[in-house]
C-alpha cells in the first residue's frame, strides 16, 4: 500500500521511515570504514604531530578562513600574494571597498603569523621528542619546520646527513624565491648584497679579534664561548648564502647578455656590477646599448616630460597632496606615460640617471626635486663609514669595484669604459692562451 501511494505521488510514513533507516545504516557503515582506515594509518605511522588541542582548533579555523591547507610553503605563498595586493591598493582611491580590502589583508596576515608561530612551536616539540640528541638550537624556525615536514612525509627518522641535506635544499629554494622577488625590485641589487657581505665580514672579524681566535692555531678556538662561536658560524653561513645569491644573479645576467650580445666575447669579462647596468639599460630603453650610443646617447624623455614627471613624483613623495589627489596624479601619469613603470625601482633609477645627464637643461630646482623624490643613492657611496676600513676574513674578496664610483650623470661613459676594460681583459686572456699553446707545442717538439 505504501509503495502504491508513493507511485501515485503521495507521501507515505512507512516509506519515509524506511528511507531514513537506509540512510542511517549507510552512514554507520561509512563511519566504520573511516574508523578502520584511521586505525590502520595510526598503526603504520611512526611519528605523531605534536599539536595541542587548542593549536589544532586554531589551525582548522585559519584553514577555513584562508581557504588553504596550512603548511609553511602555503603560508609564504599567501603572504606574497597579500603583499602584492596591498601594494596595488596603495595606489587606489580611498573608498569603503578599499578600506574593507585593507582590513581583510590585515586579518589574513595576522592569521598567517599565528599559523606560522604554531608550526614553529610544534616543530620544537616534535624535534625534542624524536630527535633528542640533535642540537636543534642551531636551526632556524624555517629549517625546523622543514625537517618535521620531511620526517612526517617520509615516515622515517632522518640521519644527521639527511637533515643537513634537507637544510641545504631549503636554502636553495629560499635563495631562488628571494632572487625572484628581488629581481622584480632590484636597483643596485648587487651593491646592496655586497654591503651585507661586508657587514657580515666586519661582525665576524670583530668577534674573532675580541676572543683572540686564530684559525691557523686550533687551540685558540676555545677562547670563544659556545654562543660566540655559534654567532661566527651563522655569519659565515650568511656570507655563504649571500655569495650564492650573487652567483645565481651573475648566471642570470650571463644568459641575458648572451642573448643581447651573442657575438661579443668581451661580455664574459664584465664584472657583475657592469653586467647589471647593461641589463638595466636594455630594460629601460628597450634596445641593446651599442658603441654608437656612447657618442649620441639615447634620450627616452624630453626636457618637458622629465620636468613634469619629476614634479609629479615630488608632490607624491613629499605629502604635498592628499590621498585622493595623489591617486589622481598617479593615474594621470600612467595615462600620459603608459610605458613609465611607476612600481619598478630599476626603471625609476634609470630615469634618475637620464635626468642627471641633462641636469643643466632641467635646472637646479628640478634636480633638487629629483634627489628628494627618487632618493637614489650615489652608486658606490658607503653609508657605514666603518665598512671602508673594515678588515675582512676573506682576502680574496673582490667586491669593491671602481666601476661603482660615479653619481649617475655619466652613465654611458661608464658603460663605454666597461666595454674597453672587458675587451682589454679578453685580448690579454686570449694572448696568454695563445702563448700557453705555443709553449706546449715547443715542449712537444723538444720531446
């Protein structure tokens, strides 16, 4: 009767009860299967994460709000996205919508920071539990989290050698990420890296002299405390990472210069600073710099255009206008000069150099505004006077190139000098190689 009623489109209490029972039984069976799978997984897993109940709850809430699986890599990726979003909103008109978006960025950033701290605290507990004999104090928070993630993923304890490999791989990934970020915002990136290397060298040398450590005499190492030795090791590692960054950047410049000047062998004899400036010039002018440009340097912006752009940036940077007017000024600049990359520091530095070359035309007032608005340090200017006389622990270091000592007003003269210097080195090297080959042939004949 119940089925007949259902076929006729009528409701039946009996059918409804039967359907509910079937659904209930289905759920019970599914829960039972899930419980069995969980028990099997717990028996096979050797390592248990060390989150507290409160931390688990907070991570679940963060994952739901952020709409992502919370791990260290995803946290960093989302943080980069938020920073880019924030940078774009800074140039937007003030509105209720902009205010809401800024608030959302702030809330999500707080959640990301909280999640990262939870992962760091859990990593400490995890390593203390499963690696009691490994000195985790020398590891950074990022390295600890990575060791934990690798241990859980591989479901096995890592040897000291394997932990070191995890740390090295993490450093490589971090360098690549840092380079990706910096290459999109890299005015005198080489110079800034070299200054950081000098600072690390200076701090290392101060600690060495303070404790009377002479690495040629191993017995003097005991003069320094464990804490200070650890600091010295960190400084050595920092310098090593910075040098890796320079090497990677040098390789990138080599690839770019090879595409720009495939028939010029002298490009291989440019210093990394010189390579950077050739690349910056190509990005700004949209063409390779040739010898013809040295006698007749290209000019991207006319006198009136330079004055207008300088004046606009001066108003923006000195707070002479409110946020609404500021956004309007930027929008007008973008419309009138669509190729001017307002968020690209390398591009703005090249504009600065071009304006300095025509400083007599634009006048001293605009030059002063240019200095104020673009805040470009003279290349090679030492901000820390102590760095000039610091004694480094690497006598082979060759970071202070005379190529850097100029104020930007003779940019093309510097590039021309760089070409002459590179060609001279190339010819000397080629001549030396020919002489070596000649001596080898003579020795062969004598035998």
